């Protein structure tokens, strides 16, 4: 019985992390119809920038309590600079071309960013755990859990709600929705589609970097993190249906709980559990749980 | 095709006069060209796999296990086992993958290749983990070449197999299946309305592609003498994609051209600055995508066309 | 001789829109049927339903006595029903000749071949001959992407025709084709179709074409067949003519 509680808690924690890292990816796909393979690199940039800035911040003597704002700042910094740059300079040239080429483009960008990160931050691991340790521990069902992951859960929920609210409530959000529904009609109605694209990509980049920045205190940041994340993020987004935020949430929950169960019951299978779920879901529903097939009119 | 074959024949003749490291480089170029050829067959169908490293690894580890567990040392047999390993893996994964296109196809391949990577790492007591597995010298029709001739022996083996493979691929490209996969890229609806099956065509091409990947992997393993899980890592797959685009996929010889250029350039670039290798790769890939989607081969075609005013019907459409 | 194609209560909803309303139609072996009606009256949907591109909400389709409801286009085509499209569906990366060769290879059941070449003498000969019937001579080596609109339409029809179907469905075969070529091509096409006993149904907006070639005419309006008879008789009624032309 206790095990179920642990699985549930672990599952929700992992699910919220998965949701946070896949939110940006699925959102960008929804608006731009682009699968941003460089999403993992943006996550890594957020992690590295977050770690460096917190390191500098703490060494300068500022209180740990404010380091969370620094992490947020790092994410915004990366998202607001790298995001628009990539979109304007590279993506813009390739929107109308074949899907495969767009994919290759973002793939090329991810290769480049991988080395940029190595050049700027080197290959030694970054271990900046102060923000993680500062929150201490809490007892859940008799077992000590670190508090920090729950903060991550909160951030994930906040991010998801923010994106959803922006789309549903604000005027700009509704413009974005109209572009998602039908790009051509929106443009014909006077919507500034290129601006919407830049905005959407930037928001996605911020979310990616946010995931990286706030994960950094929990892990040892090394060059390999980018690819782990893009594969996982894709798996979750694909399960839920690319472009669907609710789908990503449900996909994240599904994978999170299953993986937690695997970790507790059959540890050897934890990595395989995620991909097994993805393979199974896609076998039955090739476009994911909430995805839509686009049928050609003839 | 004929000039290319002549060129390869010439290469075979002069090989004994070339330095050892050049022979090795060329062997690796040919071996990897086979994997890239597999990719190109799919690219002609509009499908890009970001996970072909898994077939490369499958072929390599097949050699490793065949040597270690079964004691097989015959080079040709080992290559055949690599091919079979690739084909087998592809025939299983293809069942799921042939239903997908575009980015799903690309990313699912990536995901599976990373799973294989994880498995190869995790089960270290079988695979050797990060240390990898060693590959002893192979025999050629029972004969064990002396160290002096080993490089050359592997070279001729790889060259020979490559020539056969590329010739067969050229044949397949000119067959109904070869044309249908290009047709499927253009218009899946029309293919169905001709009574042919797109998923089946893709599946068959995918299995062939996996077989080529495994073949390339086994030849690589024999040449290098060492097998590691990184063969299935995404950056390896990325290199294959890069070479496919570099060489161009309008003609089956594109991968060969691209692979040779790549290996030669890489050899120098890596020595120059290992930390900017991926950067250069990505940058060049970017340039190719934006300005020269047909790859090096399209440059060659343009030159020929300019000289003879031919119409090439097999130009890839981007 | 008998009923080749039969639909019963065929209905299709796209959301709330009723694109096909209880269609019960019989097509006899060897008939040449014209399908007319204003835009959006469900003509193309009818073809999509028969060939399995969209599944019906209700109703059934029988071909040669066999229930083909819900079968996908690939199977329906293999059974002997070929179809051409309103917007030509071609292999844009291949040449005109290659498009035709693929059609012929598939017809011969050779789509699985990976050893034998696509271009063999007999196949190429037939391809050139069929393309010639549709007015393609020197352009057969050209990439499809460089063809004019009318030529693309003709190629699309040629491909479907080349499949030697038992039932040929054409969706606006002459739209986009110049007035000069229209009748020339239709004359040839209909001549061959009648000569080989192929049952044909074609959607048409050009009244002259329908009047000249169709023996029977189905008038569509809002998803229903509102009239079924000889073209001259139906067209003599001004109200009916108005509906067909979309002016009434």
C-alpha cells in the first residue's frame, strides 16, 4: 500500500518534469508545425546559463533565497535572445519547404548548439545544488522527500496554466489560436502571422530553457543532457498528440506513473517503459491521443 | 555508373602503393557509405531517419558476438551476419515505423536508436558497456593475413562488397519499387489510387536500408577492431544524415562521393579542433539545406548538364 | 450485362454538413453516365465514397455484387475501379513518361518488383502509345512540374485510363483543358472506352461535353440525386438546366 503512495508521488513529480520539458516542444509544433529538434539544446542552454548565473550570484554573496529568481532570469535571457534569433535568421527561410527539410534544419542547429555549449562552458560537469538543498526535505507517508521537486511541479503547473490562459483569454492568444487553425485565412484576415510565429517560437524557447534552468540544481549538468531531453520530450508530446497541451499533460502523467512503477517494481525496465508506452500508443493511434490526422482534400 | 566503376577499379589497382592510414580512411569511407546508401534509399521516399546508428551498431555487435560466442572468424561470413542483423532489426521495427512519415518517422528512429544505446550501455556484462568489445583479426577464406597485409585485405573486402552493394542499389532504384518510393514521396494518394501499397513499399525499403546499415557496421567493426555503444548514439546517426545530404540523393553514387569527402575532411578538421567539429557539421548542413539541397552530386549534375545539355529525370525535387 | 455498381442509402456527414443524402444509384455495365450539378452538391464526395477515400456515415456500396463499403482506395482500385481527380494527382518529381510507366507497372501487379527495371521495351511502348492518345508527344521526358494546367489534367485522366479498369470515374476530366483539345480528347477517350466496354461515369460542368457524350445523366443537388435520365430530355427543362448550371 505504501508502495502505491511512493509510486504516485514519484510519478507525479516525474510527470510534472516531463510536462515542463515537453510543453515548449508541443506548443511550437502546434503553432508553427515545426518540430524543433533544437529544443533539447535550448533546455541545455537554460541549464548551463542557470547554473553559471547562480554560481556567480552566490559567490558574490547574495542570499540563496533569491537564486530562484536568477534561474528564472536565466531562462528568460536564453529564451528571449536565442529564440527570436533562431526563428528570424533560420526558420523563417524554410517554413514553406518540405517538412523533412525543416526537421533537418532544426537538427543542424542542435548540432551547432551542442558545440557552442562546449566552447562556452567546457565539458566539465556543473554541480550547482544550492537552490535544491536550500529547500530541505519533507516527510510524505513516512519517507523523506526533497522539497525542490515539488517546486518543479508547481512551476510546471504554473507554466501550463499560463500558456493555456494566454491562448484562451488574451487577445493575442486568440490570434495565435486562429493561426493554428488556419494559417492562410488568418493571414488573409490581416493577422501578422510572422510576428505570431516569432512570439510562439520565443515562448517555446523560454519554456525549454525554463525546464533546463530549474532542473539544473537537481542534476550534474553535462553536454549529454540535450539529447536525453529531446527524445523524452518528443515521446511525451507524441503520445499526447503534437500541438496539444492537454495531450502533453496526460502523456506526461501516463509516462510518469508508468516509469515510477517500473522504478519501484522492475528497475531494469525504467528507460524502456517510456519508449514502450510511446511505441504502443503510436501503434494504436499514430497521431497520439489528442492528435489529428490531416486528410488531404481531393 | 561506368566512370565511377572505372575509378574504383583504378583505386583497387593503386591501393598497395598508398599509405596505411589512407587505406584505412578509405575503408571506413566505403563502409559508412553503405549505411548512408541505406539512408538515401529512404530519403528518395521523403523519409529521413535520425536513428540509423542503431543498424550500424547492430551490424558491428553482430560481428562482436559472432566472434566471441560462436568463434566465427571468416570475414565474408561475418559481414553477412552484420547484414542479417540489420535486416532483422529493421524488419521488426519497420512494422511500427512504416506507418509513419515525416517527423514521426525521423524521431521514432532516433528514439529507438537511443534505446539500443541505453541497452548496450546497461547490459555491460554482455556488451562490455562503455569499454566495448574487441574484434580479433578476421580470416579470409581461412587464411589469416599478416599484419602488413591486413589493412589491404580489409580494404579489398570493403571495396568489393561496396561495389556489389552499390550496383544492386542502382538496380533497385531503377525498379518499380525504386520508383514507387519516389512516387509515394510525391503523392501517396495517387499511389493508393493505382492499387499499390505505400506502407508495404516503405517497409521493404526500410528493411533493405537496415540491412545496408548492418553491413556497413560489420565492415566498420572489422576495420577498426573495436566496438562501442556510441555507434548507436544520435551524433553518429547525425553524421550519416549529414553525409547523405552532402553527397546528394539523386543518384546512388551520391553516398559514396559524400562519404569519401567527409572522411577525408573530418580527418583533418578533427585534428584541428575537436570541439568545433559538430559546429562545422551543423553549419555546413545548414548551408546545404538552405542553398544546395541536392548536395554535392547536384553540383556534379549541373556541371554535366551545362556541358552536354542533358535532361536528368532522376533529379531530386526539393 | 447487369448492374456493375450499386449504392444503397449512401449518406455522409462532415460534421453537420450532409454531403451525401441517401443516395441510391445503379450503374449498368457499359453505361456512360454524366454527373452534373452545382458546386458543392456532393459529386466529388460521391466519387470519394465509392472509391473508399472517405467512409460513409450510412449505407452501402456494391460492385459486381460484392460489398465494397469501407474498403480503402488501394483495394478498390485493385478490384477494377479507377478514378481521376478534380485537382490532378500526379508524381511531380517524375517525368510524364515515368508517371505512366509506374501506372502500367502497378497495373501489371509489378509494384513489388525490385529487380526488374521499370523501363522495359514493351511497357515503354505502351506508355508512349497511351500518352500519344492524350496528346503527349515530345513532352513525355519533361518533369510533370513544368506542365500546363490542361496538360496535367490530361495526364491525370490518362493515368487512370491506363489502369484498364472495369469502371472508370472521372472528376471534371475536361476542366482546364482548352476548348480546342476538349472534344478531340473526349472523342478519342470515349471511343476507346466504348470500344472496350468500360463503364464510365464522369463529373462535368461543361454542358456541351455532357450532352455530346453521356447517355444518361445524374443531377446532383445538396447531396441528393434529383433527376436521372437522358441528357437531352433533362436539359430541355429550363428549371432543371438552371439548377445544373447553378443559375436557377
